C-alpha cells in the first residue's frame, strides 16, 4: 500500500486530489451515522407498531425481520421513500444529521485546507464534512441537486452532494427512480472543472449504484478526463466495479481512517479537535420515526399499505401469505364505508392510499371487480376530502389534494382499461390530467397525458402525438419522472416506426433500455426489447429482429402487455407473414426463428428479382396522419422500403432530399424528424452527415432555438470540410442571421466573412450582397462591424452599394408557427376582429376590446386563433375590471383547453396572466404562476409561446430580486427570447450582462468598495460621515454620482448607527433613505430601508410602532426576496418585547408569536441565504427562553449546519460556544 500512498500524497501536495466518499466515511465514532438500511428499518418498525395497535391479530412487529430479510436496501428505499412516506419523510432525515464529525471528516477538511484537495463528491446527505471544515476555517463551494456551487467554486474546493443534503429535503435522492433520472446540471457543473489532471481517491463506497445516476455520471467524466482512481476497500469486501472503471482503478485493501492518517502524516499536517455534542443519531432516529408514524397522514392505514406491499414483494411463505390475505380482507371490508356520499373524516385520508395499493394489486391479478371497487373508493375519499377543504383557509393543502386526486383517477382509469371500458378510462385520465395541472404535479400530468395519447389517439394523429410525446418526454427528463420517460419514449418509437423512421426510434429505445435496467422494471424491459426487435426487422436485419423479440418473450415470461407498441409490433409480424391471432399477444419461440427468417428472406429475394415490393409493401404502410402532403407520405414509404431492403445509403439520400424540401416549405417539425432519422443511421458518409445537420440547424432557427442551431451548424461545417464540399450559401446565411438576431456581432462577423470570402462580380451575387447589406444596416450601430465586412467585399469587386435601405429592423427568422396539425388557411374576418381588439386595448378602451372579441364564437375557434383570443380577453378583463376577474376568466378556460389538449392556447392563456401580474407589479403572483405552468412550454407548437414561458422561468431570480448565477438552461432560454425579439428580452439582456464575470471594476464599484472598507473600520460617526463625503467627491469627479448611490451610503450610515445602538438616530436615517428611494422608484431599496427603520424602532422600545412598520413592510413585500428578512425582524421584535413585559402571560404569548413568526421566516428563506440560519438562531433563542430546551438545541444545531453550508465564519464561533449557549445562555444569541 505504501507506493500507492506515495502517489496519493504527491497528488495532495500538488493540489490534484479529488475524493469520492460513501457512507463508510461516516461510520466511525463519534459520528456512527445511521446508514440507509438503518433509516428504513426504523421507519418499518414504527409502521409495524401502528399496524399492530389498530389490528392486533396481524402481529406485524413479530414478522418484521422475516419480511425484510429478502429485501435489498434499494428495494426497501423504493418502498418506504417514494411509495408510502411521501414528501414529509425526506424532512425526517434531518434528524439523523445530529452526530459529530469523526476523524475521516477532519482529515478531509485538513487536506482541503492545505490546498491538497480540489473537491469532494459524496453520496452522504449529512453535514459532517461541512461542520468539520467550518471548525478548520475551510470553506467549500457546495453543490447538490438543484443547488449550484456558483462562482465560489473558482476559488474554493467543491463539495458535491450527489444525493442531496438534509438542509434541503427536496434535494434528497435515494430511490431507484431518483438515481436513474437525468442528473441535476448543478452537479456536473461543480465537479467537471476539478477533474483535469486529478487523482481520484474513493473512500467508504461499495460501488453498489455505480451503473446509473450521478455516480455513473461522475465516473464517466473521470474516465473521459483521463484520471486514475485509487479505491480503498475493507478487507474481504471488494467494490462492485464496472469493467470501464476497473480498467483505470488501483484497489487498496485497508481501513479508514488509517489511509487518511498516513496521508496527513506524510504531508506534515495534523489532526484538530471539533466540539462534541454527544448526541445519539440512532436514538434520535427511532424517536422521530415513532412520532412520524403517529401522524394523521400515516397511522395504521399507511402502515397497512406498507406491509401489504412487503407481503407482495417478500419471498413466499405461510406467514407472508397469511398477512397478505388478512390485509386483503381488511380492504374488502372497508369498501362499503367509502361509497359516494358517505361521511368521510380526515383520519380516513390514509385509507385511500391503502385501498389504492390493494386495488392495484388486485388489478395485476385481474380481479377486476375488487380492483375497481377499491380504486373507486380511493377516488371517493380523495374527492370528499378535496370538497370539504376547498376553501381559502385550506389553500396550503391544495396541491397535495390535487396530487392525490390525479394519482387515484389515473389508477382507476387503468382498471377501466383492463375492463375494456376505454371511454370511461379516457374520462378518468382526463380528470387526472386536470387535477395534476391545477395541482402543479407534472409527474402525474405526464402519466395522464401518456395514457390519453396511448388509448385515445392510437395512430389517428401520429404527427400531433409525436410532437406531444417528445415534449412530454423532455419534461419527464427534466423533473426526473423516469417511468413516464420510458413510456413516452416507447410511444415516440411507435410513432416514428409508423413514419418509417426506425433509426430514430432505435435511439429512443436504447435510452429506454438503460432506464428500464436501472429501475429493474421487467415489463418495460420486455416491451423495449420487443420494440428494438421491430426496429431490426424494419432495417432488414431479419434474424436479429426475430431473435430479439423471441428472446424478450422468453426472458420475461411474466410480462403482461396491453400496449399499443406491442400491438403494432404484432401487426408488423403479421405483415411479414408471421401469423399472430390474438391482439396484444405475440407468440413464437427462439427455436422458430431460423424457419421464419428463411421464409422472410425468400420473399425478399423474390421481390428483388421481380422488381416488386416484398409482401406487397404492406410492411411499410404508414398512417394518413403521419404526413401532411401525399408526396411526403410516398417519400417516407420509400425510405421504409429501402431500409427493409438494407439499402441504407439510398434511404439516407431520400431522407435528406425530403428533409431539405420540408424545411424549405416551413414544415419544421417533420424536417427535424426526418433529418434526425438520417443522423441516427450508422456509417454515414460526411456529405450526408453534413446535409442532415444543415437541415437541423435551419429547423432549430425556425423554432427559435439558437443554442441547438449552433451545435448543428458547427457539426455541418466540420462535415462539409471533411467531405471537401463547399458549404451551401443558404447555410452561411442561416449562421449569419442566427448571430445577428442573437445580437452577437463578433460571431456574425465570422459568418459574414465566410459568406463573402469567395465573392465574385456576378450581377446576381452583387445584387444579393447589396440587399444583404441594407438588411444588416437596419440593425444600426450594433451590427456596424458586420456591415463593414459586406461593404469591403462589395468594394473589392468595384460594386456600388447604392441607396438600398430597409426601413424596419430586418429579422430573417421571424417567429414561425410550424405546420404541425394541418394547413389551415387564415380567416380574414377573424383576423380583422383580433386586430380591432388589439387596437382598442392599445388605446386603453378595454370594454370596446371585449365587445369586439364577443363577436367571435370562442368555443368554436380553431387552434390557430383560440390562444390569441384568450390572451387578449384576459388582458382586457384585467384592464376593464380587475386582476381577480381576469383570474376567474382564465380559470374558466383551463378545464376546456386541457380536455382538448390545446396546450398552445393554454400557454397563451398563462402568459397573458403572467403579463397582467408583471404590469401590476404583483411579482410574487407572477413568479408563482410561472413556476406552476412554465413546464408546459415543451408541449406548445408555437416557438414564441415556448420561448416566452421558458424565458420567464429563467428570469425568476430577477423577479424575486435574487442575485444568483445563471445556468446553461436559463442562458439558452434567455437567448431564445433575444433571438425572437420577445418583450422580456430586455430584462434577459440585463440578467445575462449582470452575471458575466467583469474584466475590471467600474469606478463606482471601486469607490463603493473603499467606502464599505472605511465604514467597517469607523469608530465614530464623524469618521462615517467623512467616508461618505470622500465617496461623494470621488463619484462626482468620475461623473458617476447619482441620488441612488448617495441614498445607499446614507442607508449604510443608518446601519452603522443601528449596530452602535444609536436607535433613534438610525430610525430617522432609515426614514430619510426610504423617502429618497421611493422618490426614485426603487421599490426593493425603499423596502429594505423600511425594514431597518422597523428594527431601530423595535430596539428603542417602541414595540407597537415597530410591529406596525414591520407588518406594512411585509404586506408590501408580498412574498418577495425581502420577506424572510422582514419576518426575522418582526419575530425579534416580539421576542425583545417579551423580555420587557413583567406579566408572565404577556411574555409567554409574545414568545409564542415570535416562535410562529420565526418558523415562517425559516420556511421562506432559501438555503443559500444567511437569512435561514439567522431565522433559525432567533428561533432557537425564542424556544430556549420559552423553556423548550430540546427544540431549542435542535434549532441551534441545524442553524450551525446551515452556516457551515454557506461557509460562514459564524459556524465555528457558535460551535465553540455551544455548551454555554445551550446550557441556558440563549440571550447570548444576537438578533439580526
């Protein structure tokens, strides 16, 4: 081991070490952190107690070990975490993060502190590394799912928590589905920059989930970066490595912390001490699980659900069978209690989950009567609870109620499907779709939508369904809905095969195969293998295709299908002469493959000789809904025939011709599908590769997707160069106008230069350049460098640019509505009315606009116009009446639009309401609506609506006043808005500029830095005032002085007065600053000054006045970025006043108010803000002064962890003084 340690030490000494840490790192005392298995066993034990209390005859606790014995940790995680515990379970995991850091954590912090460790990637969700780092004065830039490391990662080591952090329960990832989903981009963005030249040290990790999820992504990147891996493992327990990882890994047999001790010793570093609290994480875990299981949403019914699921997954045995039978009897006996109209109580809510669980099991066993009765009873319970709680005072439970309804209606619909009642099933899926949308449950929405496409449309609207399925799959990938992702890709492959685009279908199915294996889903695995077999057959690979299908059936004999993709595969086999009598059932054995393949090959040989089509072309028949023009359909059929005849080159050529024709005529979606199918083929020659990418570049700009366009343009340029073929002139113009409309003059110059490099003096070329010059000049000075290139080219051939001009801004790629569903012609009468309504609104006459719109029959409007009319109608109602009326109008249309899957109109409806909120400065309402609806952007067919919704989502940090770094997705969304010249593009430009790294400090920035430095060192008010005078003089000299900057200085003067307990003067200063900001229209700055005035007033003992100011400010903040800070101030005011009151009852009441207010402040504060930790510290003080010692200590420890997470030096200070604070010195915690 010594030689290996030398290499690790050298890597540390040169700052090249990156550690990957698993659960084993936290097992040493004093941490002794519970592992995942311990957590789920504790949950199971608590559930067993609840079940036994309600149904003593079941003896659940006595059977627990027997039931859990055959299960893996991952299986138990899937069962507890996602299926039964719900989102509240994630919050419970916070309590196991109470242990103290051990020697491993301290060693990691030490290596990071000496500059030896670039980063740590860990599967652990605890904060032990952060707390050890805080004690060592080391700061990590921390990333987790949905949490970006940001610019801090450039100057600090990173800590990447791939399974999330207990500080943000929503980030936690433990189920198979979670791990298999597309990883959060924040993770890769954090670790990738640290891998170049790195040495990887793996500690305490078995490699159990190395084949998927974030762990796989990390090690894929490690291998791509050429890193070598040293993997420490316990004697006798070698890790589970993939062949690729094993080839680049040196295994080291040994123990922790021995290896880390030796590394530290050789680097000359020593261990350090951390404060030990002595808290027992395991005891805390069992105590909290017991409390959780007694909640009204868990209790005996959820326990029954859990044990019923265990009984269906465990190995067969008498006890297991008896338990399952007893629980089934309990479910059947419960059905009559929950008939429609029955009195249902809140305690019955969990019964709906139990009945849904058992009903689903009975559905699998084809016990349809029992299944439908149970699933309908589950729906009844949720419907009754929703109706009884559907009021403003219960708004907090609205989304959860809708989620339950969506799930239960989806399950009931499946029972209707198996009963053959498709219309009833579609009605139920429709209800589920609406509940999911209104409840902001994209995952349930995707389940409903996929089923509606599957059972409602079949192959009657292939183009529309393929578009919707692609959009829905993009949503599924983004939110991590793995099962929906698989099902939607299965449908996409079905539609692609109908269009004879089997190579593209194969790509989607290959991804499905990976996901199905990762989630161990036998049914979906079998279905995917069958569809891949069909793709082989369509490509003329007869033996491979038949073997693929036969082997899939043989490997998965228990797989059950009632699936359109299987039915279409069965029909394809019939078209090839392989008889299959029963719908949705494919039957043939691997032994039959040689005979069947020989028969098909004989027919193919005969057709080649005759010059005819094998099987009369029936195997390449396509649905009428797969194309718009008959000629397109004939070309698609031709592609299928050539593929089956194994003439892939010819098929690719036909595909390129068709794609170029489609994109020229603006049929962008079809062009994209055809070109993508060409690219999916193996062994393409460079010329064909270039043509396909060229089409996709133009396709992307037509759909307003500049980032995609750039990728395809780059690929096309390389391929044309490789083919030694000139790039088409039209493609150069695509690149030029892409960059002009993206306002990137530098990139546009490069394209312009390429365009004019070989310019000749031919009259037509000169005329084209003159026209191009005029178009570019319409962009003014911003594109002057581009027009200069064209001027120079014209000058080179002696051409006179003349006086040509373009009076308006030239946009070569204007927003295009793809010809997706039909070639519906424009209606001049409708367009005239719409124009009139627009004009009336612009004139401020909303009532006249409404009267104009009333002349249209909105229920009979086509998709072409319905969204525009609804957009105008919402705007007009808001202007003529109120926002509340506009909201009601919008809500009245949502159900109707969802029923017809009119997502383009739905997007315009939501966009209209967003604009209403933004224009009224109701930004919290705007942000809430954006968060709830922006994901449907992928389902719209209009690029303007798609780009608008996504741009608003990207701009949420701006709307809430948070200065956060911009990610790649958000950058791309804003660039699309700029490219399409959308109204929010201006805001987007400022955001992009504001998040770019500055090459130099501006004069006002330098002055401000100096001013802040002087302020911090000032010991008297005279020194503060002198710093202000100096700053003003310097700003005036630089020509940068403004009232806003002076007001900010005055505000910081008031901050200094507040810190030095000169409360009266501080309050006066804040009031003056607030007035100035309001006069300048700077709302958030004025609100901040008002918060300062309220704090100063509170500290001066004027409680009632301070509370009044705080409440005014809270109403004014209306959920914005300052809300949490204001709530902290109000809570502190209550707490300070409680200490002044002599009446014990008054003091107790005020402390309760402080606790409630501070709890709300915690929930309103983002993790990356110090407000959350400050709110929790104030809460700890309030709890401690109320005598609630254990709660106070819990809050204090959690606040310390949050401060350690953001790298605050206060974390170490608080840890060092923990004993004296938690022993009763709560008033030592200052109030912010």
